[in-house]
C-alpha cells in the first residue's frame, strides 16, 4: 500500500457554506432539494469540479468517490462532453420537434445489449422505473408487482415500498411485510406490492406463487446498493426468470446504478435476460436522464401509432438534445476497454481496502463489483437486507469513518459506499487506502463500545 501525503485533520474554514445554508433554510425544507447533500452542521457548496476532484466554495479540494451518487462515470467536466454540449447549447436546448441525436443515442445503447430491442428516454431513474412498472401492467393487464426487500428503486410509491423496513416492522423472514416509506402511503399501494427476500430462490418463489395470477412483474436490482452491494446469484435470477415466464409476468431489471459494471450492464453476468431494463445516472453524461429498454412486444404498449395505445407515455424534457448529446458522448467514451480498465482499478482498490481492514484489525468488510464498493462495519459480508441492516453501533462507527475520510479529502456516499470514475488513477486509490487505514485505526475503539 503506497504512502501518500494526506490533508490535515484540522477542519478548514467553511464560513461561506455556513452563511449560504442559513439563507437556504428560509427557502427550502431542510435547506435543500436533495437530502443526500446534508451534513452536520451544514452542507458544503461546490464551486467547481475537474476530473475526480471537487473544490468547494471555501477553497477545499477533495477526491470524489461519490460522483453524484454514481452518476458521473468520467468525473467532472470531461473536455469532450463539455465541447459536445457547448456546441449543442448554441443550437438550442429543447424543441417540440424530434432530434437526430436521440436516434443516434438509442442506436448506441441498443448496440450494447441484445436484449434492448426498443428503447425510450425519460428524465430520471425514478421515472424509468415508474415507466417500466406501468408498461408491465399495461402489457399483462395485472395490478401487482413484486420487489426485493430493502431495495431502493426511486421515489415512485410502488417502487419504494420496504426500502426503509426495520426489525420492528419488517415481518417474518418467509413473509416480508410491505412497509411504506412516506407517511400517508395508501394501503392499496402496499397491497399491490409483494416483497421477497434477496438471493433466496425457494422462499421468493413460495411467496410469488401466492400471487401468481395478479403479478405484472418482478423488479430486481442485480446488485442492490441498500441490500449490501452484493450481486444477485445466478440461481436467484434464473429462478425468477423461469417463474415469470411460466406465469405470464415480466422480469424487470433496475440497472440505474449497475449498468456501469459491464459494457451491456450487470445483466451480462447471467444466463437469462430481463424483459425490461431501467437505466439512468451514468448514461446522461452528467445531465438528468432515464431510459427503459427491452423486448419489442412489451415496449409496443407505448406506441402511439398502435391500434390500441395501452400506455400513453411522454415528457416535456424526455430525449432533450443536451442530455442526448452528453449521454452519447459519455457512453461512447465508456467503451469496452474503458469498462475493463475501470473495473480492474476497482478490483485493485477493493483489495487494498481489504488489506487496510486486516492491518487495522477491525471487524469490517468490503463488498461490490465492477466500479463500485461498499464498506460494512461487520466482520463478514451480508447476504441480504436483514443481514446488511446496521445496528446503532455500526451506524456510529460508519459515520465516524465517513467524517474522517471527508476531513482528509475524500467524498463518499453516505452508506460508506464509493464509485470510481475513469478520471481516477492508482494515485487516487492509493491515497484513499492510506487515509482509510488511518481512519479504521482511529475508529477501532468504537467497535468495543
């Protein structure tokens, strides 16, 4: 593990950020429009980003392993993306006309995966998931969906059920409860969402069998972040695929985050293909984006030229030329060689994280695949949402470690997860590993409390 010079642990001045937050508190609930930017005692505000470095308005530079919640595959302000978008800006940002770049981008994404027979663009991962579920209902004529316990799929009422379940309300292991996230969620929504455990084919199928005539689809993230950032097993995915085909339901993959792990998405690791796939984040090249792709006959429910339109679908900013230009440029840059290089660098980092855990002699572990990783304050990797669930002690240790990393120049996702960008090199991951080792040694006494 390389020795690297790290930033002092002394807290830098953040007077401008503190003043801005006081103003923001008067204008927005909690002083923000996205909870993930909040920190104690106040969020910091970005001034600029370049590559894998971000500088805040108080002049402090940090290495970015959050990458806007896994959305920035090439880091910040990649010159080719900036140039392409700037050229399009001079032509216009959105029209009530189609643009050629939408077709070019659709062609590119479909070329990456043989299961993408048709595609449509939307404006976020949440919207992509929502559209997949509505398309599945339209295609099957059925009301219910099934999803994995604890998995995050965005803001849509049906998709968010169970993502914040706790021991006191999550129900029996063989019959997970449909737990709402937002107060006031209609009981009818909960009744139409069937929750299954992750990577437990036998239990999952037993639950699905009870609702076979009513299920439109089974929604799965092939490596769900909040379930522990562990890949779905081949046996689990194959069992779900066989079940949906037998019972006339659809298999829907959420690849909003995981599409970065392989050239054609995380689904490349399995012997079966989903019927629909939701995408977002990295495919926008730094701009808001979503997409759904899959079987031509399923996607046909959105065809306004069909004899019967089953799912009217549109959006003012869907497929706008700015996002399409940025996304096409970003994904062309993220070719097979780039995917392999980034995954190899990530393998190296996960190995160094494991080494740091061993050197610090703490009961922690790292999970992940492709260009993502998550550090757990547990001695062994979790296998599902319930084993990944943090105890209060683990949450305290995680927060202390995140603060150490942040104070020493590293931005992380608040679950102690990170994503790599193509702008990173061995220099950045070695620096991270060194600071992580020091951080684990610092928080070690907390494991004994």
